[in-house]
C-alpha cells in the first residue's frame, strides 16, 4: 500500500492535465485529483491480471477527478454541460448509459485515425467522477478499468484518507514529497 | 406513374419508420426511470473496434462483421417483480410484420426470444427480449448483422446482455446435428 502510494505521488509530480474541461472542473470544485502513469496503473494490478495489463498498455497517463456532491453544490445540468465541453474539445461519444443508478459516458478523441484521448464520465447521487486518459484503452473494457479504479482497495483507502484525513497532515505530506497530488480545502 | 412509385415508396418508408419507432418508444418510455439500467453503444465505437490489428484470419472476419454494426441499445431491470409484465409489454410492441422470430429459449426460469429484421436480403436488426423471475432485458443491435459472427461479437464487445448472443451459435450447432 505504502509503495503504491509513493509511486502515485511521484507520478503525479510530473503529470499534467489532459483536457481543459477536466482541468476547469477540478479548479471549479476543488475536488480530488489523482494522476496515474502506466507504471502506477500496473501497481494497481496486484494479482497480475494479464487482461488488466493488456487493457492499460496504450495508456500514457490518466487523471482521476472526483467531486463529492455532498460537499459541493453541483448543479443538475453539470453532467450535460461537461459532455458539451468535451465535445467542443473534439471528443466523440462512444458509449452512454446508466448502470445501477450511475450515469456514465465514454468519449474518444481521434487524430489521424488514432485515439489520442479517452474520457470516462460517471455520475450518481453522491459523486461526479472523471477519468481523463491520454492514450487509449480497449473501449469494450473501459468499464472494467473504471471498476478497478473504483473498487481497488488501495485506491479506495487512499481516496478515503484524502477525503477524511487531517488537512494539516496532508499539507505537511505534500511539502515533504513536493508533489502535485492534493485534496483541496472543501470549506 | 412516377408519382405513384414515389407515393408507394414514401408509404413504405413511413411504415418502416413507424415500426422502428415502436422499439424506440419502449426505450424512451423507460430511459429516465432510474430503476432501469441502459447502455447505448455508437456505430463509431464498433468501427473503432474493427480497426484493431490482427494477423489471425478468423479475427479479420470478426472485425469485418463488427465494422458493419451501426449501434447497440440495451435496457435492463433487475430485482424486479414485474419482469413478466415488461416482457409482455415488449413482446406486444415488436412489429411482427417486419420482424421474424429467430429463436426462443426457455432456460430454467428464463424466457428469451430473438427476432431479426431483414432488409435487402441482409439482417439489419437483431432484437432480444429476455425475462427471468426478477430480471428483464431488451436489446437491439442494428446495422448489417452477420449471425455467424454473433457469438464472437458477444464475447469481443464484453457487455452484459450480449453474452446471450452465444445462444445463436448453439442454435446453429443444434441445427447441424
């Protein structure tokens, strides 16, 4: 767990936003933003699942943004507005739907016939989540990646720590590690 | 004469549209009901999947079949007591003039029916209606559909509900015996 955490922190140090829409969303709500690189994604695959490795092989980096709807006043039209904004950044809709009460959307940006970016949007009554991927994943397996990130014990613990942890501790940790990963003050 | 032909064509086009609307209406009716799950996959996604590189000849046939699919819609409800009512409602809305029944399966507590629609000698739509004691699924796949590749497409797309397409392959096997 500690090893993964350190890797995530180091990876995030040099990470950059993939899209303006995601960057603006994060700034607007000051939510939680995590950056993953291929190596850090591999670290999530503790059970050496070959399918998972195959799924992430073409991902260069990935940004995970989570907005807690209980803490922030997220307008009802925010989800639709996000989709519109991604479309304005040349993303096209690949898949939409709602499973177990959670709306989701997969959008892709192509350049010269190659996938350059993938967005996975998810929203339910408690949170708004964006996976902003630079590179591509096998689209038919996008939901598996989302579930792995969503259900990974390590990542879940980390999210919990970030969300409920002491802000001073986080600030100190950030200063010690000189990292960009942060959970901003919700107040 | 030209006017007559044009008129007949317009009536036929309107009739076809009305039949498609029947299924679309069913999706629309429940799309905002949060107790239902739904998935819509665009033709673009299928065409992108078809662009994957493969040296295996069998994969090439699969990718060709995938590239001709224009879209997929799934509507489902689980842990429901009215699955049989939904099944009846869905069955009643399928335009029987236009759709031909491909296969019926009764598996333990599940009833499953597949329908196909032909256009120009090719299958242009595949509809599946399924109901169990507590679940209901309606799926429609449209474009140019190669039934021989359906089971592989079901596996390749890896979406809940499409695994039922494997049954089509089983049916073909049974026919050969």
